[in-house]
């Protein structure tokens, strides 16, 4: 039971979940552009760098606006100068959350954002390079409305919590039954051993009486 509880705690604190970003920002306020890419095998060591690109409404091409690597963050596009801050994985080059935070959002920030993970997976005898990209279609509005992504994220969070609790309950019941069955088996073996001991002692006593 204790091991199961530790496992669930590790899931709740260290697991990676690819949750979609919100897509609606309010003009004049801050907004978090979410971008998460989980490794298929968490035990594999890795390092990553991140690049963000932006294509405003009406534009044909993406522009490189932001980079994050082992040296820190670098704002590439002057439109976002002093308006972007890193909001992803902290104190680790094994980046799985590449989210950024936009300050003082304007209507000009509406458009399509793409983030790229350039990830280097380190195995025992070789290294493997991967590139993963995510897309966020951002709309800037004058007044906040609750977006579908926010509702779905909240529902998924509660479903995950309920699922983990149900799994823990099933694991506890299974362990209890297993321990109970083992205890009953031990009691039966003890009773059988005691019965055999008494029977053997009675048989010995009978032999002595006959001899007398």
C-alpha cells in the first residue's frame, strides 16, 4: 500500500501531461502561451533548446521571435522586446514545458504561434536528435470569456484526480485481500501443526500406558 501511495505521489508531482494552451487573451493583460512536449521514456536523459515563431494575421510567413537555451532566454523580434518571459521548465536542460508569458498583450499579438523543441536524447551508446513542434492560434479580445481549452483542461484535471484515487482504492483493496488471505493461510498451517503436535503427543502417551 505504501509503495502504491509513493507511486501516485510521484505521478502527481513529476508526471508530464501535454495540456493544450489557452487560445484567448485579453488586451492589456498578461497571457501564458502554453507549449508542452513530454518524452516518451522519462528515464532517458535529455537536453533541449526551444524556439518560438509568430505569424500575425494577414502575414504569409512566420518570424522567429524567441529562443531559450542553456544560456537563458533571447528575444529575437523587437515587437516582443521586454514583453516576453520564460514560463517553462526551471533549473533543468531537460525541457518538457516550453511555455512563455506575454506581458501587456495587444491586438497585434493575434495570430499563430509555433514552438519547436530541439531535443537531444542520450542513450548508453549513442545520442538521438528529435524536433517536436506545437501550434497555438491566439485571439486577443477586449473582454475575457472562458475558452473551451480552459474548460477541457479543468475537466481533464478532475478526471485525472478521480482516476488516480480510484486506482489507489483498488490497489488498497487488492493488497488487503492478499494480506488477509496470507494471514488465514498462516493460521491454518499453525492450527494443523498444533493438531499434529497434540496427536503425536497423545500417541506417545498411549504407548507409555500400554507398557505399564
